[in-house]
C-alpha cells in the first residue's frame, strides 16, 4: 500500500515535470537521485506535444532507463539543452531494445514521422554509458540486443543538429527507411578505457534511405565513421573529421545473397582522417545488387592502415570471384596523406562482375614506414585508362587491415 502510494506520488511528480502550454511542452529532469528514471516524462512530452508542437528539454540530466519509441511525430521542433544518460542495465536493454530489422540489430531510441527538427544547440549530450557495453562485449562483434543510441526510422524531412554523443552503447546513429534527412554539427566520441575495445560504435549507417545530408561532424569511434549500407541513394557527406575509425565506407552490403542491395549517388567531400583503418573504401559480401556513382573527393589523412580498399568478399575472404554485385562509376579525386604501410590501395573486384569505370585523379599517398607506395588491382575493366598506375595484382582475400609492408 505504502509502496503504491509512493509510486503514485513519484509518477505524479514525474508527470508534473512536463509543463504544457497548448502543444508546447517543456520538460525538466527529476534530478533527485541517480536512479530516478526520467523516461516516462520524456515519453509523456512526446505524446502531448509530438504532433504540431514543440518540446523543450531544459538543462539538467535525464536518466533514461527504458526504450523510447517515438515514431509518430509530425511537425515538431525538439530542443534539447540537457544531458541524456542511458542506464547500464545490460539485461534490460538486451531483452527490450527495439528491432531495426537490419542484420538483427536493435536500438534504444527510434524516432520517426514527418517534419521533425531535433536541435541540441551544441549543448545536448547523449551519454550511452558505453564502457559497460564495451566491457561486457569483450571484443566480440555484433551482439544481439546491444542498442544503437538513436535510430531515425521512417523519418521524412528531419533535421538533427548540434548534438554531442559520448560513450555510445553501439552505433551512435542509424538512418533507416527515411528520406530528406539532414544531420549537421554532430560530435561523437566513444573510447574504451579498459582492455576491451569499443567494437561496432559506428558514427552512422544509412540503409533503405534517400536524400541524406551529413555535414560538419567530428567523430572518434573505433569503427566505421560514416557507412553507407544497402539501398541508400543520394547521400552527401561533407566536412567530416574522423579519428580512430573505418572512415568513409560503402558497405557492408550484399550480405543476403537472394536480396539485392543498391547504393547510388554518394558523395564524400572534404574529409580529414587520423589513425584510421581505411579512408575511402567499398566492402561487399559476394551478393547481388550494385554500387554506382560514388565520389570520394578531397580526402586527407594521417597514418591510415590501407587508404583505398575494395573487397567483394568482406570478412570471409571466400567466394570473392563469384560476387555479382556490380561496382561502377566510382571516382577518387584529391586523395592525399600517409599510409601506415606501403599499400595505398588494395582493390580486388569480383571476376564475375569486374569493376567498371573506376577513375582516379590527384592521388598522393606516402608510406610512413618506408618503401615505395603500391597500388594493387584485380578485375578492373578500365584499368589501363583509370588514372592510377597499378603496381601489381590484388589477391582475392586481401586483408582490410595490413600488419606490415607488402
Ligand atoms: C502560453 O503560450 C502563449 C502563446 O505562445 C503565451 O502568450 C502565454 O503567455 C503562454 N502561457 C504561459 C503560462 O506561459
Ligand atoms: C510537412 O511540411 C510541409 C511543408 O511545410 C507541409 O506541406 C506538409 O503538409 C507537412 N507534412 C505533414 C504530414 O504535416
Ligand atoms: C527537407 O527537410 C528539411 C528539414 O530538414 C525541410 O526544411 C525541407 O523543407 C525538406 N524538403 C522537402 C522537399 O520537403
Ligand atoms: C548531393 O550533391 C549533389 C552534387 O553536389 C547534388 O546534386 C545533390 O542534390 C545533393 N543531394 C542531397 C541529398 O543534398
Ligand atoms: C558547418 O560549420 C561551419 C563552421 O564551422 C558553419 O559556418 C556552417 O554553417 C556549418 N554548416 C552547417 C550545414 O551547419
Ligand atoms: C572542410 O571541413 C572543415 C572541417 O572539417 C572545415 O573547417 C572547412 O571549412 C571545410 N572546407 C570547405 C571548403 O568546406
Ligand atoms: C533493396 O531494394 C530492392 C529493390 O527495391 C529490394 O528488392 C530489396 O529487398 C531491398 N533490400 C533490402 C535489404 O531491403
Ligand atoms: C584537396 O583536399 C584538401 C583537403 O580536403 C584541400 O585542402 C585541398 O584544397 C584540395 N585540393 C584541391 C586541389 O582541391
Ligand atoms: C564514369 O563515372 C563517372 C562518375 O564517377 C561518370 O561521370 C562518367 O559518366 C562515367 N563514364 C562512363 C563512360 O560511364
């Protein structure tokens, strides 16, 4: 009885912290103790003001202990001045994270609808408490239920701007089944302080989405910085600085051999990379579909393991030459910096679907550890006229990351 009254009081108090004026909601955090869950009032604000309204999250710390599924938004402006901290209840998240379908992944927060702005004004901070996730995952790959921080799901005409992420649980963001998406002025940083690596803390991944603009980001993540996955069209990425990442990546795509993946019209422009595994690259499984009309331009880097890389058989290194996923019309222009070893590019295209119309201009890659820079190429249809002199062939199962000079 006492507990019931207490809970009732608590929940009334929680609800009281959303003040509403018409469809303008202002939320203030409970802020009473570190275990008080702010999720109910956050969701309450979305319910009350998420359509033809506005929601303001005042300064302070919001403790997020539950999933948030806010996918029915319409004409809403969301302003966030506070910090959102996600709970470390691993068992809760593993069993409750919301499915995002792609590769069995799931998310802590799904946001969707039409005409949405979500602005952080450089003040919003999303803290995933990721160290708990890195430590329990122990360097394993994708873990079912480990939640993506924020997923844009069925979102149309959405702006996400001025938000900082720290210690993301898994991928920082995911853009799926969305169109006309603008994500600008974002800062992401996930770094493990233990023996275990962050693993799969991508900056963002796009999938089944079109008309996406990504600009002005600084990312430190330990995995792909910007990754364009299957069925992504018209994706413009510019003014990005990435540290410790997989940098600018198309893929992985083609994982489901009976389902084609298409990637078309992608621009990566003005990108700076430090100490990354790759710089401007394409990774596919031996599947079907195509990668077409991609431009990597003005990419400069320092100490990148293997700057340019193409693999038709990522991870397994098997059946490389049976991939029918066609890569064509890809251009690398003004690509400069230092590679960790003496390989500037390792490109093996599938002999069943040789790469068509790859072009290169103004490529200036210098090896850090001596030797002469090498460009390894196999199964590129226009190799002779592509603007880059290949120095040798590239084996089918060529590694994404090298451990020494070739
Ligand atoms: C509610 O909003 C209206 C219109 O924006 C404003 O005039 C009014 O002062 C607000 N009321 C309160 C209590 O803030
Ligand atoms: C979204 O905004 C556009 C332009 O303001 C408007 O025409 C459209 O009706 C809005 N969509 C919805 C679902 O309200
Ligand atoms: C695209 O979304 C932006 C908000 O990010 C909006 O201002 C713009 O009107 C949308 N464009 C179209 C064609 O609806
Ligand atoms: C991307 O850039 C290209 C060329 O600069 C432009 O034609 C296209 O409209 C842009 N797409 C988006 C989604 O902004
Ligand atoms: C990107 O950042 C620069 C300053 O660093 C700013 O002038 C520009 O408006 C930003 N672009 C966008 C799209 O927000
Ligand atoms: C390139 O991006 C950097 C941020 O990484 C920005 O400061 C600079 O203004 C951009 N250059 C151009 C030409 O947009
Ligand atoms: C990608 O688009 C194609 C063609 O529309 C479709 O057949 C395929 O199922 C889509 N792939 C995924 C993973 O949704
Ligand atoms: C090449 O790219 C770098 C960095 O992105 C940029 O600073 C430089 O101006 C570009 N050079 C040309 C010739 O466009
Ligand atoms: C080669 O690809 C470029 C884009 O990188 C495109 O502009 C050009 O038209 C393509 N050439 C042919 C012959 O298809």
